[in-house]
C-alpha cells in the first residue's frame, strides 16, 4: 500500500508526531528509556499511538527509537532486545485501523566513530541487525531517523536490506550553518542524499534538530538535489519547563501546520512532526492538508 | 620575529589537525627554553581559537573540534610540568563539569570539557549520571570557579535546578558560577534556575566561561 501511496500524486502521506515527548508528558522517571514502556506501561504507548491514528496519521511508528542493541546496552537492557521490539509492534497493531500502516522505527545508536567515540561500521551494522530482525515480521516499512553520521545511516540501511525487502525512509538530522545544511559530523546535505540514493532507499528525509521554519528551507534544497519522494518531520521549537516541571513547546499547532503546508507545497510527500509535536499538531496538519485537496 | 613565525607554525599545525607536528613543536619549545607562556597563548591558544572560528563559519564540525581539542590537550600535558612555577598564569580557571543524575548523554559534555581544557582551563570531568551533591562536593574540594551541568532530556534538566537550590540552601551559591548545557536548555530555563548562563555548543561555552571569569 505504501508504494501505491508514493505513486499517487494526489496523496500526501501523514506520518505521526513525537513519541518521546508525549511519553515524558505522562511523567516517566528521569533516566528511563522511553522504549521500556513497551513492556512496563504498554497502555501509555498504545494510547499515544491511538491518539495519532485518531488525529489523522496514515502511519505510525513503533516505539523503538532507542531499541538498537548498542543503545539498549547503555541502559543495561540489551538482553531484553527481543521483547522490547516485539511488544512495540503488538502495542501498535492493537490500535492500527484498516488501511493504515505500521512503520518500524530505527534511531541512532548513540555511539560515534573516532575521534569522538569508538564505534565502527561493523558494530553499527550488527547492532541494527539485532533489532531489525525482531521488527521485520510485524511492520510495513522502515523509518531510519535522526542519524547524524552518513556512515551510520549506510550501516543501518544495509542491515535492513540484509533481512527485509520492505520500503525504507532514510531520514538524517541536519543543522543549519553559514554554508548550508550539514550534519554535526560534517556531512553535507548533497553528500547524504547521494549516499542514501546509492543504497536505493525509497524515500529521503530530514527530521529533528530543525524547526518547521528551517525545514521549509531544507526541503527546497533537497528538491534541488533529488527527484526521490521526500519526508519531513520538524521539531516544534524549543522545549520549556514550567514551575511544575512539565515540558511545554512555545510554537502553536496552527503555526506549525502553516509551515507544513509550505513544506508540502515545496515538494514533501510525507509530513509529520518530531520532538514536541503531539496528536493536536497532527490534527491541525490534517485540517490544513484536507483544505489543500 | 623568528618567534612570531614559530607561534604561527604551531597555530597552523593545530588548525590542520596535525598531532605529530603540534607535539614536536611543544617539545621543541621546551628544549629551546622559549617563553612557554607565549608559546601557549600565541601558538596553541591561537590555534584552538581559530578552530572555534572555523566551527562558527560552518567549515569545521564535531570531528575537527574534538580532534583539535585533543591535540591541544596533549600538547598542554607536555608543556604544563615546565610551566609549573607559572601555573596560575596559564590556568584560566577551574571547572567542574558533569552530566546530571539520571542522564547518560556524554558527547556534548565531553566536547565542552575538551575545548575548555584546550583553552587553558583546569577541568574536572566527573562523567555522566552524577548526583548534584557529588558535583558540589567536588567543586568545593577543588576550589572551582565554575560548575557546568549538562542535561539532554527535559526530564533530567530538573536536576540542574536542584543543584542550584542546594547551593542556595547551603549558602554557597556565590562561590561558583553555574552554567547549563544540553539541547533543551534555553535562556528562560537559565532564568528560572537562577543559573549564570548557558551555551548552545562547545565554542559558545568557552566564550561564556571566559566572560564569566572576567
């Protein structure tokens, strides 16, 4: 179904919004990995997925952003990799309506290559492979996201391709510099797009770090580089803690949705939100997109 | 004049991230009995400042920052024993830095620590997941000027506020400047915590601390 959506020129695919920030709103204990809630408080995860589908998301992603082997190791949870990933699918399946899709979410390993860290291609590849094989049976497509080193992205894509023939959205995270958009590791936008296209991904994307206004600029530059379908998930400004320790984001949902409209008009095929966006944001985007048609 | 060109060579070795050259220059300066304070300030210091500028210009990224910082750190370790008598003159200040309890994110904090150290600060990096009490105790013990507290998560940044509350409660808030770091930190948060500042990246952090030390 995803590939048909990609071919349908009139279809804009609505992705979901933030998961981590929604979980934190419900008061997770500091230092806890949000993904562990798949097992310990699955009703919260399911409730958030449902809220996104209800708000209009065509597809939602599993709560597995931090469930690669290397990242789980940091929380001493690597022995639970199978149950965390498998339960993530169950939690999402429970509320996924007919004709909607389930996306397998793959986030960064949290480890960098030298001179910053010690990670190698082989470590990344095997870490992702361990996660991917548990997600593969239950998902419709992949979203590899928030990666800031193109080598790590390539390792993740190649690990997916080792076990899966399902479509891949490959989404890096960029910062804006005086010389254009780069990852913090120094990979240029052009370099990143060319490298993931060499790996034959289905959709090229950008998410996190940048807000919706900067993403309008990003998509225009992406459009100049590639003819592949594009996916964009911006952050909702910067977080703020109020007196009670509750996180707020300053940008209004209406303002965010207005920018998303610009992003769609500039060529995005898939849109959603990253940190700080909520089902309310997705609902607002849905309204704006419905008006467009 | 000859010395000026030597300082320039050092600075260029740092900017081109040439570790072997930088270290051999440090050794040469010692062997030839040069004014090491000048070597540090006009050679190595100038190099690391240029790296900061290149970061701001979007020419350099994390790998260059980290590599440049490490090279200067290593060179300083060679030079420092010979500077002992003048150590107070080369030390820009003492900084105790850590990622707060409950938070295991280390990259940002480590890069800030490396850059501070490369810029002449005496840095005590306590690592990640460190309690506010431990950070304060170390700062007291080392007679630090600055406490740097990092938090990447909105759930752990509350610990930054807690640290300052403890300082206030103990009546020792004035002993230290407290700066905050981490992706979710904003000026509003600094105000609410009654901290002394925050920085978006390692280069800004060095500038901020230098300003606070003035």
